[in-house]
C-alpha cells in the first residue's frame, strides 16, 4: 500500500453523563482521528489517549507530536504490503502505544478495503455478534448509581462493571448485591489499591464477582501475583499488560487468571491478536476493554471481539450509552439479547456521519510525502 497523505483530527464529543474512575472524571470524549489516503481509498483509526497522563504516560498532545514528527513521516516514505510489516518497522520506537495504535488501525482499515475483506475475516473472527457489557463510573451516591444499573439490565447488557476505589467499594457492592443477587458483576479499580490493602480487597470475595480488574499499581505484575494467592475472586490485568511478553511474564507469575485487551494500550490490533493467541494457548480467557471509543474505534474493536478466545463480554456498548451523537451513522446498537453485530463489510468511512465529525472537530492538519 502506498500512503499518499495523512490527516489528523482532534475531536471532542460531549458525553451523556460524566464518567468517573479512581483517577479522573470525564464530561467529554476527546481523541485524535487518523485518516490515511492511499490506493484511491481512505483508512480511519482512533487514538484513545486522554488529555492528561492519567491512564498511561501518553496524552493527546504527545500523540499528536509523535504522529506528526515521527510516525507519519516514516509511514509516508515507504510502501507497506501488510499492516504487520509496518508494526515490525516501527518496533524500534519506544512505547507511545496509543499513537502507534491509532495509525495502525487506519492501516488495517485501508488494507481491509484493498483486500475486500472485513476485519473480522482478516483476523479469523468466528462470531457475527458479540456479547457486551457496560462500565459504570463512580457516583456521588447509590441513588445516582442504581438507576444506571437498572437501565443497563433493562437494555439487555450481559454484565455490569462498576468502577471502585477506597471508600466506594464494599458498601456499594453490598447494596448492589442485595438488590440484584443474580447480576453478572465485575469491578475495576484502575490501580487504586496497594498490596497492604489485601485484607480489605479480600472482603470483595463475598460478592461473587466475575473478576476484579487491575487492583494494584498500573505497571505491577509481582504484587498482583502475591495478591492473587490471597483472593478467591479472579484478578484480571489491564494497565499492567502492554505487550505479549508482559502478558507471558504475568501469567508465568500467576498474577492474573483473565486478561483485558485494549488495542490502544498495547500498540494496536496486531499486538492485540498476539496477546489473544498467547492466552488461547494457555486457556486464559480474554475480553476486549474500552476507552470510551467513538464509533470509529468501536467498529474495529467489535471485529477483534469476534475472535474465538474473547469469551467474556467486552466493553463495546451501544453508541447511545455514552454519546448524544456518535461520529458514525448508523451507530453501534445493542440487540435484544445483549449482543452487538460485528461489521460485515470493510471500511469505517462508509459509516461516517460527516456533519457530526465536522461539528466536533477542534483542529485538523494534513501531511503529504
């Protein structure tokens, strides 16, 4: 593939409701969009970094810099047979996974159109529809949280994930379990605890949780192994897993029994598939995590989730769950049985809502070779 030009867009979409984790409260979804021009086609990708380095070390501004000054010039100077070739060629660039993932997603989108195959077909997807759940943020009161849980259940979501932190954990789960004793429930700490709080975390075992996600530090796999031996609830790692090698190390140590795979966190879909395959070889279940993606990032995530070892519901909910208006039309919708359809045709561009895209674009630049 010859890439003839690249466009970057900084977009900002208002969220339906504020979304709070243990480290941030978001009222808008900010992200970068990468648009590639080549072979008479256009490929689109989404950079899922935040405006501040709170989830990982990247920000939207650092990603813009890395894309503009490093990745885009490198991409424009060569032809690429497959996206995997590009991934190997940029392997010498340290980290900057979210910047890399956004451009790689656009390459995959372009490549799928050149091959006239959907991403699910290219990646060995086995399902036309995938089970999904929702992630609910930290609220001020249970009265604020309960209507959101009720709405998620009524809409048909297959599981509910609650964000937790010290002071918003045991009592919340006690109240939720009392009202919904059969609810498929998991929690996400986003690194809010430390190993010395293991006894407190063990209190969560009483709530029959599907998993507890990333309880300890964002880059730790050693203390998680120690914690795993003191909990009945399975530990799922998120932030700690940024490559297939780190996944292997964590599993060798016994740090996790489940892996959350976010393409933006690990550098893209090539790396995501490698982690999926490694986990499959070790009978470790996976699921596709979310970063509040717009439809442009949500559609390829659905294709990824169709692969065989994504056996737990992913964070790929309907567009209307988070956005008043998404950047695609038709939007991602939830079907009656708690599943979402995997795109059957190649190309994100066919779904773009250009009026919404222009409305929410704050800045854009184009680059040519």
